[in-house]
C-alpha cells in the first residue's frame, strides 16, 4: 500500500524591510527582492502623509513599480512623542491586525516597509510582537536599511567615527540631559527626533563647542544641510531631522 505524501505547509513570514532614508536608489537589493516577493506590503500612513503616500510608500513605489496593488496603508499617529499612550498602542494593534488579516486571507509573506532601518527606533518590533502573539507559527525576519545618520554623514562628508572613537545615538525626546550625557561619554553623537527642540539642542552643542551639522530630508532632492552655528535664533526643524556632532579632528588618523 502506498502512503500518500503530505506536503509540508509553507512557513508564513513577516519581514521588516528597511527602505533607507528616502532616495529609492539607497534601498538594498535584498529589500527590493523581498518587496517584490511579498504577498502584502504594509506601509505606515501618518498625519503628515494625509490621504497620499508616505515616505516609505513612495520609496516602495519607486523601487518596485509592480507593488502598487499589494500595498496596504496602516494608520500611525506621530502626535505622541513618548510613552505607551492609548493611541500609540492602538496603532500597534491596528498594524498587527492588518498583517494577521493578510495571513488569514492566504498571504505567505507579509512585508512591513519602514524608513531607515527596522531595528532603529522603528515600530516594526512592536508590530511583530503582536503578530506572533496571535500567530505563533509566523517567522519574523529583518532586512536592514541605511539609516538617516549614515545618509547625513555621507551627504555632509562627515565621518561618523574614526579609529577608536565611540558613537552615541540619542533621541531628543528622551530629554536634553540624556543628550548631554551622551556628549560627555561619546566622541561622535547623533541626535534624532529633535527638530522641535532644535534651538535648545543648538544651544547645548554650542556650549560643548561642537561643530554640528543638521540634515532634513537627507538623500532627497530637497535635502537641507546646515551647520548649527549658521541657524537663525529660535529656528526649529521638522520632527524627523538629524543632527550629527562629531569630535574635533585636528590631524588625519589622529584617532587611531
């Protein structure tokens, strides 16, 4: 008697895909392949994007023109800057529900496209945790992407770190004291999420005698790079601005 062969059920995968800082040419080959193969592509939709595509969606559309019919917008609010607010928790649950619904409808692979890198201040880790709670068999994968600090370093021709230098990354939403601590501990310091508090950040960095550079929309045609010493008094910037404060480097190779 011949025993029928039972085909294994293909594993379901949830992939966090880093799509880089903005320029579609800075998305990795692996990320493009994952997006092209995904059955559903979740993208964040925030207050800033309104009814139109957000930055992550625009990158996906440019890098994968055939992905339009597989894109699912998931609402995220950027109004809450710290803490686990009811609105923020609801956004995680809503995004997880979108992924679970896609799997329920037969998707084998669901991708979540995130600007920058999925492991750096991204909502992907929260989304993935809620999905795995509901679907324990889902395999989670992360595809890294180029971060804003890397893009700013390249655009401004400012090395992030050299030789034995130490690098610190600080969200300004954690408070200026944390930024001050990082400046004291590290050689190069990068500040994220500080646009609205830019006057305070600039004042702090000037006091530390740091020749810092700020980048907005880095890698895009409308990118803006400016030395903090050239900012007008009281000038602010968008929430997603990046500030890079390197150490003083007097000689080539002096930090080796």
